[in-house]
């Protein structure tokens, strides 16, 4: 049996732990899906094929949303308004996204991001605008690596793959 002073300290510690736990439950932000995204071409955009198109995907109507295209030095290269509602998209039974076109133009040879302001805010990943011979060579190497890694059997390459498999 613990002396009364140690029992009191144990109870106080227990109350503090329970109090902290309850405070975390009450004040912690719930984890949920982001309400808006800007989708861009992961490869980049070819010069000479403007206007380029990105998509604003959001869980609520975005009437009046505007966007800016900013280069790697922080200079605004283009600004405009989100286009008309193109439709909806969903990957679950509980969340539906409204999809809006973001048509823009940007000079070649730089990296850009798109920032949307309005009822909701969103930002795109970084993307490139350049000539095809700059944008596409990495894709060919990645595709070749993937297929050589996946290939198996007696007719496959004699070079061991990333999985350390041999023919």
C-alpha cells in the first residue's frame, strides 16, 4: 500500500494525463480531405500548344475564383478567372469535387505553380513549360526502366533487373 502522499501524486498524474488526452480530443483538428486541389500535367506543358489547361477541383462551388501562374522567381506570368463548371468527379461515396478549367499561357524554359484564390484557396505542384525534347526524354527512360524491371522469363534481358532477378 502506498503512503497517502504518493497516492495523491499518482491521482494527480492520472488526472493530468486524462485532461491532456481530453484536450487533444476536443481541440485537435479532425483529419479530412483537402477541400480544393489544382491538377496540372505532371510531365509539363509543350510550348506552342497554348493555351494550357489545369483543373481546379473543389468540394464547393467556386463562382468568382481567380488564379495566378507564378514562375520560379516569384513573378506572375499569367492571371485569370476560373472557367465554367465542367462537371463533377468523385472517388468515394462521401466526397464529390466540382471541376473547373484553368486555361493559361506561360513562357517556356521555367518552372511554375498555380495559386487559386476566392471562396477556397489551393496551389498546384510545380510544373514545367518547355520544348518536347526537354520534357519527354526522362519519361522514356522511366518507362524503359519500368518494363525492363517487370519483364521476366527465359527471353528477358540477361542483365539483372532492379529486383535482382535474372532470366
